[in-house]
């Protein structure tokens, strides 16, 4: 009887070692990619889009008079002094394909990006020093205000809380030299309103 028990114990130990060995080898094979689980084989990895690849096909606008260039999506349009501006004004409008505006003027649908160098009508009410730019007043309510870099130059990005606006001011020699404004429709999903705008900003370059 004891000999039978010993034999049974030996067989059990051998089986345990075999199971452990097979399990260990399977784990190593899985780690090395030689075994694909029944769930993983249905997962198709999607490639991460490259911003550089996206914007490389964009159109480019160059203003040699005010010394800058900027890219914008291929299906967007461009117009000088839009939204009721004077024909000889110096600001430029980049317009999304689905842009609709009212006579107010305001954006009903789509997105409008305006690039205004110092001296344009966009600067008519902007006389505050950069240090005061983030301060709220009785008209403008600020959701967020942060310092960013545009072509290695200091800039401030201000998101308004009571208007569908985002203003970015570029600062040179402690003076605001450019205003880049996004006006967008309230219909845009939260978190999506700034995606293209941020990409456009990343392409702004000074001409040296």
C-alpha cells in the first residue's frame, strides 16, 4: 500500500514539473511574439498619424512685407481683410471649407483663422501691454491663458469663456507684433475646436 502511495506521489510530481515546464515555455513564446492569443489576432493596429506628414501637403501663404509664412489645410480658402474689413487692410483670413458667417460678423459654422500684423485694424482695441493680456475685464471673460512658443518666439494663448474665440498674441521686444485669432462655431465638439488651429499655429514662421 505504501509503495503504491509513493508511486502515485512520484507520478504527481512529474506531472507538476511537466505542466510548469510547458507553461514556462508557452509564456516565453508569447513574450517573444511566437504565440498570438485568441483575442489579439482580431486586433488590427491603426497607424498613428504624423502631424508633419499631414501639414506637408497643406497650402502655404507667405507675406514678405510683414515677414512671415503660415500653412493651412488644402481644402481651406484664403481671403484678405474678410468679415467687413477694409480692402487695403493687412490682415489675412484662412477659412474652413464649411465656413458660414453672419453680418454681425460672427461664425455660424466652421472655423475662421485671422493673422493680423501690427498696424492692422485688429490692433485698434489692443493697446494693453503683454503683462496685462490675461487679465479679465468687464467684457471679456477668460477661460484659460497660457504662455506658448511660436517659431521659438514668446506668445500668449487666451481662450475666451463668453465668446467662441481664441487669441494668440506673438510678442517681440516686449511688444505684441501679431494677433492670430480663431473664431469657431459652437457646434464643434469640445476638444475638437482647437485641433486644426494648433496645427496651423505650429507652421507659423518668421522670414529671416
